[in-house]
């Protein structure tokens, strides 16, 4: 089937919610590269929006998929299955958590976290203690509850009335959280690093400060690690940088390297209110998907990919800094570049040159390659970006002072917030 016909069918038969997709149809992937229906090769620095952390067609993942598909696809949660049990244990063994609930996506994991926080607070404290404090410019999903939790009106427009019980405060502002907490507050929900409206890295004291505020008020701290988890920040979980743990954490994206899965992790005391029948999922944690996720998590841990992510992330940041020094058209922002003009033309120019990259907001170019990225891949990507900036970006620099992200302002190197090969993506 030729590309032109496929794109015409796509425009005709799909709902129009994805807008103007890139005019390519990808058909194959291997490692860091993908190919389209015309045989063009692309270096993939998007990873399906930070999902394929092990790259495409990884031999261990492919083997796990084949074995699981030939063994047992689905039995429902009326029964136990060994892969689900092993994955839950591995997640708990390598995190703060005591219990795990499996879902199908990040939005569902966040839904479970919101429901759990409400039920816990209702049973432990009062029936009117149900409000969730979230932050502006956040992104937590597109269900009615999670799009309400998302602090961006553009995702909420047209779906009103929204779910009651959510407040929004500025990100990285402890005083704002403190002022928002009252007798109705059940939990605070934040991303360790925001990425939807750019790359927003909090001060070092932000997460520890939230932990103290939550402890003092007797409320829960929920961390959305759907994109920062699985080694993307140079640690297995981003909360480890802060030296403090949440009560609830949500995961998805890279957990099964492209096979859909979500997970909500929590402490024993909090989990105890999810009694029989209070929550569930037909497809959550099937033998198939948990077999794949178990292999992915084992690979990330055994091959020390978080440490590798920190090294390659710094390599990319250094390369972007050199581009800034030579061209003056970007401000280095973790694994990204803030442009003085729209990012879309630069993304198009990169794609035409054989590089797939992302955006984070209108003016930020995002790089989210698999954690297996090599220096030679980074060099090729940086070369394409530098050329594409001349083709698609304005030549008026934003200046490093606008969003200082070096070690002196937001310590993002290996010592504090190592950016990883696909640092802190949070894209819609």
C-alpha cells in the first residue's frame, strides 16, 4: 500500500482528535531507528513519547512478547497469574511501595490514585475530605478526573462540567500549596518534573517540602512518575533524587516498552482501604503485559540503564550548550532547547533530515531517545538539530538567563537531577 493512500484513509476514517500528524507512516523499528512506508530511515529521538526506553525490537522484549503470546494472554483478575505477581514484587522491592495495582495506561493509574486518596481520606478522617491539590501546567491524563487534575484549560475546554474537588496552584511554590491545604484536602498530586508546557524542574527543596506539608496536615503525597520513572532522570524513580518518598506513585509509558500498562504503587496503610470490589480492571495486569513489563524492568535494573541515562543525558546537554554558544538561538533546558520562535518548523526540518524529535509547549524542542542511545547517535542528532535551527527557528536568542538550567540554577547533572537520555518528558 502506498503512503499517499494510507494517509488519505487515515484522514477519512480516524477521528480528527490528533490534528495534523506528521505526514509519514512508520512501519518498522530496530534499536534507535525506524523506517516509513517509503523506506526512509529516521533516528528516533521521540521513543513514542518516552515509551520505548529499550528501543525498537529489543531482543529481550521481543523474546518476552513471543513467549508470553504463546503461553497465556489473558485470564482476568478472578485468578492469580505468576508474571503479575513477579512484577508486583519487583516493583515493591525496588521502590518505597508495599502494594501495586495494575491498570492499562497512565490516565487509569492516576484515576486509581485519585480514587484511593479520596477513599483513604474519607475512611480515616471525614466524608468531606476529598479535594486534590494539583499544579498549573501539569498533565495527568484525559479521563474526566485526570483532565480535571491537569492544570491546563486547553485540555478541559468542551468537557465541562468538570469533576469537582480539584484545586490548582503554581508549580514549585510551597507557600501556594500550604495556603491551599484546608480541612477538605485529601492529597497533593504533582509530577517530579513537569514537561508539558516546557521542562519545569523544581527547586531541590520542593519535593521534601511537599512531604513535610503533607505529613503535617495528615494528607497524602501522590507523585505522577508516568514519564519520569523507569530511569529517565538518572535514577530508577525521580523521587529518589529528593531523598523522600511519596505515599502513592503512578507509572506507565516505559514500563512495558510500548505494550500498554499502567501501575499505581502505594504504602500498605493506604492500600488497605481498597477492599474487595472497590476497584478493578478487566485487562489490568494480564499475564501477557506483565510478562513483558517484568522483562523490561529487569533489563533496566540489570543493565544499569538509569546510570547510562545520566551519562548520555549530560552528553546531550553539553552538545546543546555548544549549539547555543555557536548559534545563540536556543536555551538549553535539560534534554531540550527553548527556541525564540515556534518549535514546529524545527521539528519538521529535523524530520526531513531524518531525525524524529518532540515538542514540549510551543517553543521547546524535546529530545526523548531510548535509554540505549549511543554517543554517535547523539552526535548525529545534534548535527541535524543545529542545521534545522537555521532552517526553522528565529535567530533571536532567548538568552540563558530566561530559563537557566545549568548546574548552578537547576542542578541537573549526575549529582542532582541527571537528565537521562530522555530526561523528563511529559507530553500530551
